[in-house]
C-alpha cells in the first residue's frame, strides 16, 4: 500500500522484480492511492506493469 510517488515506486519495484530470475515468479499485488510519477517523469518503467502483478487497485483522489 502506498500513496502518490510511493505508488509509482511500487510499480518500479514490481518491474525490477520481474527482471530478476529469482524474483520473477513472485506474485505482486499493489494498492496505490493517487499514484503519480511526478512532473515530466512518465517513463514506461513507472507507468506500465509486467505479468508478475496480478492485482492492482488505484484509488484516485479528487483534485
């Protein structure tokens, strides 16, 4: 569970885990509150997920 930039950090950690042979098989579930990578910071590794993420819930907060 993470909020804002922490939610994007969870995406990044899941993606790094998928790259590692020893960690690739571990199922990842993410609960992120208002996940934002920050201004001018929309790299693919921060916004897209791999097959190891089985469940993700994004809760967007009203502006």
